[in-house]
């Protein structure tokens, strides 16, 4: 095994130095955590599924013009991505009340929201990712006014596109969390905002459109079992894997040579 330099290790992924300047290798672990990693498990095959699902979503987002860090998948657990400086915000978009919104405001889970809500949380585990407003983001310089506007516009575009993508697979996109980074293309002074991190059942709430059954990480958070089975069902419905679990070839590749 060749030794690669670890740039960052998170709870569910590892970032290694990439083969070319300005790139990183994003490795998807089977490790799963919740509630600031007070709850932990290793779920066999979860990383493989999230690598494929995130590839699928990011590739489609590229095709509709949402700039993101994904370059190509390298193997079962790794993808090549652009190196960005992560903005320390978790951006949550909600279509249906659930999770912390229901808890905080007493809105019953499952109630449709009058319009999509965009929320910001400061990425800091020690502080339990506290919710912040535009005021905090501006005052503490986490993003410029232009970046803030770009992030909201991109988050809503991601929501529109993904809602349709999942609806076509019989799945309701309840809410999701995304992260953004600054990309210094060819070392230009002015960075571009790119969607980064991952989009997978670890970072979305996905409910079966007919039965309402949960197909996301809430199965782990709430001890419901069948976590990877649900992720595999998401992948099957999106056409990423076949009934038997093997890969299909109808995944679009814009960057070529991704196997
Ligand atoms: P919440 O209802 O707990 O605030 O979660 C909103 C969405 O964000 C949900 O789809 C799960 C996702 N999420 C993460 O991806 N990471 C996190 O650390 C948290 C708290 C939520």
C-alpha cells in the first residue's frame, strides 16, 4: 500500500492529498456517527453506497450547472475532488418539517412547509453546531455578502433539482445538509464558491413517497435498523445499482474514465 498524506479525517470520510495540485481524494468510511459522535457504529458497505450516491447526485448537479468539487470516482470508496477551503457553515434546506425544526418550533414531523427554508449552522462539534443567522455570518466574516447570496441561490437550486430527481425515484426529499468551499482556480485571487463534501442518505432526509418509510440516517439515529439496506434501496431506485446489488452502466459520466 502506498502511503498517502492525510489532509483531514472527519467522522465519515478521510481526505487524502490528490495526485495533482489542487485535488484531493475523498475516501468514504463505513463509520457512522450521530449526536456529535456520542453514538457510533460501523455499517458494512455504507461508504461504498454513499460514494456512489454522492457521485450520482454531484454529476447530475454538474450537468445542470451547479458548480461542485466532484471530478471523478476513482474506485469503490474514493473520488477525486477539487481542493477547496471549506466555509465553516452547514447549510440546511428543508421542505417538510422534521428533526430539529420540529423539536425547536413544535411543528409536527411531516408537515409541508409553506416554502423551502434555508438555515445555517456554525460547523463546530465542541459547540454542537449552533444555528446562526446572516448577521453572525457577516459579523464574523465566515462569508462575504456576495458569497452568502451565492450560497443561498445555489442551495435553492440544489433543492429544486434534487427534489425532482428523488421524486422521479418515488422518494420525498424532506431536508438535507450541504457544505460549500472556496476554490482558487489557477490561483486566481477571486475564489469561486463550489458545492463540496457529499450528498448522500447520511446528509439528507429521504422518505418513501408512498409509505413514508425512512430511507436515511434517521434509521441509525432512531435505532430503526436496516440502515444500509435503506441506502441500497435509494441507490437501486436512482438506477445506480441493480436488484442484485451490482452496478448499472446508466450512470452518466461527464469527466470520462471513472471506473
Ligand atoms: P436536523 O433536523 O437535525 O437539523 O437536520 C437537518 C438535515 O441535516 C437532515 O437532513 C440531516 C442533516 N444533518 C447532517 O447532515 N449533519 C448533521 O450534523 C446534522 C445535525 C444534520
